[in-house]
């Protein structure tokens, strides 16, 4: 198991309950939930990856069990990892999902442009 499948199921169910259209993509050794063709949230090993935006990131990093997402050795702006202890209570997990969904309309898409045919 490369990522916590129970956490992925919980995230999936919250998105379904909120009637959010999403796609799932396996990436970065985990599972990513895409909303409007943008990375919104995901599961990496036992942690939730949350794209909450730079402003919310500053506040979130003050909380216990939250750290900047740093795949390349340097933190990525607007992304945090949330340790499992911060996700045990359904309301806490739902609040993180909502923070991701709230930022999603403001997020830039990293969708690759199609190459023109020659």
C-alpha cells in the first residue's frame, strides 16, 4: 500500500457528499484528487496533502501536525501535509477538504498545453 486507502476513501466520500466533480490520479507515490483539472488534495503515505493557498498555509503551519509540502527539498507555496492525528475526527477532515475546495477556484491550473500538429 503506497498510500492510506482508508484516508482516500474518506476524502472520496466527503467529495461525493459535497457533490463535487473530481478525478483521481495516482501521482507522487500517492493519490491526488483533481477538481476543475487542478490538484486539490491527496494522500501521500499516511498524510493528507492539502492545497489551501499561500495565505491559509501561513496560518495552518502554526498548528501542530502540519508541515509544508516539500517533495523537492524546498517547500511548495500553498500546500501542506497534515499528519494522521489531525484527520482522525471527521469534522476536522471535512474542514481541511473545504479549505482545499475554497482555494481551488483561485488556484492556477498546471494543465499542459497541447502541442500543435505540424
